[in-house]
């Protein structure tokens, strides 16, 4: 009898230890709404709300229905970065045709105490995440000497392909501001599913302006980042998606053009 009880105790302890480990080391998962190739083809309407996005993560980026500005999410707050250069908190019932979310669990930290270019920040991450086949989420909180951003203006039906939509995008040069920059590094083999390479959005500390990042220089602050172990893609069920050309011949060149 004592041996039996002792066995139960061991099993219980193992189960508790496993549960504690899971709580302390949650699995990193990217939840993605639709595909980048669908957005490129003009699939600008989705049914996923901001409330639903936050069920799958507290950190991410994307856009809004009708391609109405850029989406940035962190600390379970979602903001809409608009084509006029302003920012506002997103409404819970706003919807997205494309978004990437995760629960941000960084494993690495780097303190920035001198001017770093965007390329230098990326090099630091690349040196720590030695495999090019892994996703990585990153966040910078700091003092930026310059952030160049763009935001695509709201579209109306009949929708233009994204390459045409971005021709009228305004570009902003945000200087000497503190703010938050978040982003993802996506492997090259995922081009079309997502945006291969680095994809980053920025918002100022006062949460009044920001956009899709083209370039930046950061003077001081903190960089945190961590790899992602799993990707879940939620495909749209509407006719726009079903009829879209998701593998055009110029897919890679087109994505590079709209993102840079």
C-alpha cells in the first residue's frame, strides 16, 4: 500500500512539474489571418475582428479591411496607423484581411546605448538566431533619431492589386521621437505566405503617429526578441480569396516592391 501511494505521489509531482514547465515556457505560435499573396492580389476584406485577434496573441501587425492603414499590436493593445500620418486605438469590431499575431515571449535582450541602424539591429538578431529557417518576433522600445514610414490609403471596390494601391502611399519622416517598433523575421521559404525577411511597424510614445517601417535609426533603448516554433494560418472563406491568383510569376518581386 505504501508503495502504491508513493507511486501516485511521484506521478502527481511529475504532472505538476510538467504543468509548471508549460506555464513557464509557453509554446510560441504565430496565428496568421490569410496570406500575403492574397493581400497582394487585392483580397482586402476579412471577417476576423480585433477582439478575435487578441484571443490568439498580444503582439502583432497587419492591416485593416479596405487596406485602411497599418495595424500594430503590443501589450494586448491594437492601434490603427492611418494614411494621414495619425494613429488611433482600433475598435474591437474592426476587421482585418491580413494580420500576424503571437503571444510575445522574448528569450533574448540587447541594450542599445549608441546609434544603431536598421541593418545593425537585424545583424544582431541574425547572429543570435543562427538558423535562417526560424521565425522571430522582435520589439524595440527606445529613442529613435529617425523612422521612415509609409501607410497605404483606404481602397474602394473594385479593388486595385496592391502594387497599384501603394503607388499613392504617403511617406513620413519621423524624427527624434521615442516609440515602440515591433516586427517579425520570416524565413525566405515562406515568401507569399508571409513577408520574407524583416517586416516592422512603428508607433510613437504618445501613440499619435506611425506606420509601416521603411528605415530607422535608434539612439538608445532595449531590443527584445525570440524565435517562433509554430505557424497557424486561418484561410478566408469568401469568393475574393477563392478566385485570387495566389502564385503569380512575379510574386517575390511584387512583395519586395510593396514592402520596401
